[in-house]
């Protein structure tokens, strides 16, 4: 509590506290959403299994327009990335230094998860557990890493995309939305490969809006320069760099987003649900579709409309300290929440008290409350154990002048990120029941360790010049 009080007291007056609240709420909603729709059953061999209840809860599909909060995370991620990049450049740092600093907060907690899960998988293999079963459990526990693939790619692209934003403003996300539309045509009428770029274009479009939100809050001094050249006044039209944040703009985003999503889902070809539904041919989030971007626009409108009351609340000590506490371990919470579910299911199954009621029955709904409470307790233990890794990472190099690096250092930083992203992508796309004694393909594990090792070496200061 003492540290939280100190952090709250040191909060800069101009900080956009609302961004921190949105990040905490988004991750909390992801965790509660995954836990809430989990259905536990048994396979023919008597082993406990799990799947999503959404296929049996069609009435809940419109609720996913609020429950699908990944756009919110990319929006606040764009804001935070723009803010930290401009701060580091003001201290004399460069884009490579920013990437290396960012890797401390993102890669170190992820490495902890992967190393622990790999060690557990290796022990299970030595105990003659079926490698296909090991892979299935590992796959379920690492579902959150699928999201990190897209986010880490957005982080790597932040320096050039922010420079592009400074030149072309809101025209950049509009072009990205158009590219998503072309990908949607490929998914609907072929070839489907046209849609693969949407995994990047869709999330980058929302990430760019975070840049515009940051620029709406920031007032750069006349002498400021960036990769796009000297700072210039905001332009009118689609090339403006600042996000409209008035109440009127919020209403327009909300109405426009809702109208578009109704056209695309009720009258158009896209599913109403914005989350994965078992056996559905199309998935709005994999890759992101125009319907999901319409939902993102509506969510942005709601965010702008609630901003005033939320900011007033966050200037009270108690609520702000709570937001700080969650954000200190927010990535740990996200990474470990499905591992918590696996541990609880295994524990209840081992003692013979694992309920398996059918979905949407009175017993299933009654089990939701104790289920969520027990999961929260297990996750709290995991966060207490592994959360300090993230909390310490968040203090990496804070407040220090950042030296500029050599060209080799810049190339190695990008290569390190590329290896990490590629490894996480291979893990997420590898077959769910492939016989993997270590839980993940060995080449993916080696690539990840190499990339994370390179980034760790660079964080130690290798390749800098003062």
C-alpha cells in the first residue's frame, strides 16, 4: 500500500489516467469473459475437457459487442506507445532504444510463463504422460499468446507508423480499414489468403487511433522534431493528427459504429458475435473484420462519452490506487488466467468434486459464482508469485537518459522481436493435439529463447554509444 500511495502521489498532473483505467478494465473483462463462458465436460475416456458456451448462448451474441475488448487494448496501447516513444526521444534516445525498453515489460513476463510451462511439460513427459495431451494443455494455457503476436508486431512497427501518422494523420487508419475491407472480400468470395493481412491491418488501424488520441492530449513545443520532421500545426480533414474527443464526436462514433455493425451483421454476411463461436464458418476476430472495426468505432464513442466522469473519479485517491495496482501486474493477469483455470480444474478433478453441468441449465448458472471466485483465488496466488517479474520490468530505465545505439544494435533489436513474434505465432498455429513432449514445437521454443536472449543482452547496454 505504501508503494501504491507513493506512485499515486508522483502521478504527473497531465497524465491521461483514463487510459490506465481502460487498460485495466479491458484485461479484467477478457479474463472474466473467458472464465464465464467455459463449459467443463468429459471426453469418452473420462478426461476433463473444456469448450466455449457461446455456441449454446445465441441470445448473448450482441453482448459480445461490449465483451470483445481487444480493440480497447490496442487503442490504449497506441496511446501509451506514442507517449513513451516521444518521452524517450526527448531524453535523447532512438527508436531501437525504445523497442529495447518496451521489451522489458512485454517479453520478460511472457518468458516466465513459457519457461514455467515448458518445465512442467518436460516433467509430465518424463512421467510418461501422452505428448499429445501435454500439447493440448499447453495450447490451452497459451491461448493469450495469440493476442501478443499481433500486439508485439504493432510495437515493432510503432516508430515508422507513428512517423507516418505525423505526416498523414487519420488518413492512415482509413487506408488500413480499406485494406481490411479487401481482405473481407477475399474471405467471402476467395481467395481466402487475401484476408491474412487483416491480422495486422485491423489491429494497426485501432492502434493508429491511439496515436491520434495521444496527439489530441499532447501540446508539443515549437522546436519538437520527430522522424517525420519538424512539428507542424494540425491539418484539417482526414490528414489531421488529433482525434476529435468532444461529446459530439463521441456520439458520432457511437452512432456510426452501431449503425455499421448492424448493417454488416444483421443485413450483411458477418456473424453477430464478435468472439469465437464453435463451428461458425466466419470469425470476426480471426482475422479482424469490418464488423469488428465497426464495433471498435462504437466502443471509441462510448469511451469518449464516459471520459469526463471517469477522469473525475480517477482523481480520487482510492480508485486511482486500485488502477495503479492492477496495471502493475496487468500482463501477468492476462498471461496466467487460463493456467489458473487448468490448475483449478485439475485440483477439483483430483479430489472428485469437479462439477460438469450442461450449459445454460440452472446448475450451470449457479456454478458461475463459485467458479469465478475460486478462479480468482487461484489467479491471485499465481500473480503473487509471478507478478513481481512484471512490476520490476515496468521500472526498467525509468527516468534515465537513454544513449543512442549503433546500427548493429538497431538491427538486433528488430531481429530479437521478429524471433519472438515468429515463435509465438508457430506455437499458436501448431495443431492443438500434436505430440509435443515440451508442449510447443522445439524450433519455436529455440527461436523464442534466442530472440528473448538478444533483447536481454541489448537491455544490459550492449551496443550503445554515449
